[in-house]
C-alpha cells in the first residue's frame, strides 16, 4: 500500500509540472497586453514598455518559462499579484478558509439530504416516493446556480429582508451561498445513491438474505448499503475537489472574498501570478482528493487492497 501511495505522489509531481506548463503556455499565447490592462489605455508606449520589463513579460517564451518553473518549483514561490501587490500565497491563505467553510458546509448538506433521498427512492422503486425524488432531482439539477443565487437574493434579501445579500460577517452571510451551492449536489447525490442501491438490490446475495427471513432494515444496512458505497465514494471524491474550486460564480454574486473570486479578478485583469497560482493549487488539491478516494476504495473493498499490496495495480 505504501508503495502505491509513494508512486501516486510521484505521479502527482508530474501532473503538477504538466499543469504548470499548460497554464503558462496558455497565458503566454492569449492575446492582450497585461501592461495595458494594469495601466489603462491612456498610458504611453514608454510607460507600457517599462511596465512589461518590471513584470518580466517582455522576455522570450523559454526565458519566462524557465524563470516561472524555477520560482515555483525550486523557490516554492507562486509570485506576487500584479493588481494587489501582495504575495499570491498570502492572499490565498487569507481567502481559503471562507471558500472551504462555504463549500464544506454545502457538501455536508448534500450528503445528509441527498444520499438518504436516493436510498429512500430505491427502497420504494415505482412508488410516489421514488417519483417524487426523481422529479425533485430533475428540477434542482436543471436550475442554473447563478439564477438560483439571484432569485435567493431578490426573495430573501430584497423582498423579505431576512438575510444579507453580499459580503462577509456572521454566519447569516453564508446561509444563502451555502444553500445555493448545495441544491445541485443534493440532486446529483440522490440520483447516484438511487442508481447504486438499485444495482445492489437485484443481486443474488440480497435475495438470499430475504429468503432467510432477515429484517429489511438489516439487509439494507449490512448487505445493500456497504456494497453500494463505491459509486457514492466516487461522487464524494468529485465533490471534494469543489471544496476549493467550485464556487467562483457563487462568490462573485454574493461578494464573498474567497479563492474563486480571487481567481476571477485575476482573469479579469490578466494577473498571471494569480491565475497560475490558483490553477496549480486547484490541480494539487484535486490530485490529493483523487488519491484519498482511491484509498477509500481499498478500505471498503478488500479485493482492491489486495491488488495494492501485491503491486498489481499501478
């Protein structure tokens, strides 16, 4: 198992190098002048040229690429923001807790509500509970997140005045963003849980357990649910990656100074250090979440753990 973990960590380094190369090349080839974005259209050519020299974007591609890799992977420095004039790592560290709190709360809500809904629908296949969950899931997953956020602001902030519409402060500032971020997740988790449960319910060992006269709740808890957990773990693994990278639009609408809004501002002003730093951080976080998901597979399924230990799985 440890050999597998070490191998995945080494591959993670390769992935990060590839992501850094791709995002650097994309930003280099993207049309536009960062100096003009920062100084404005009224700046003279001499001022723009001086700004490009300060930013280092006037050098050849290979020189810029080498400097970026040296600064990032040797000095472990993501650079200094051009618009905020502060280190990217410092800004990300300040904003990360808000993003994690909001998205983690949304994820917990989707688990608490979504999975039980799917399990209930599977246990009552073809009945009103099943159709109700399916219909609700279709409605929730069909509503765009930005539209839901705007409707919540108009209803609960503008019309009723119950909750603040933007900014940060007490817990009340996170209620609308958390609910907005959890609706689509509830729909996805309920559908995934329903599909996984229905696949296991038809299995022979479930039929045998019923034939032996076991209680239905015991069958669900001891036989069906453990065997249906693998697809659910996959769903959770994907949800984990959204804890830091899945709320840019929500943060923009509710003016929450998190990682997502930080990257959107960097894109708007062509702030290369912000864009590169956030992208690299998102890639590293996604790679770690994928590794944790695979380890959960091994913990739940002894067959997969045996493959890891025997070294058959790369």
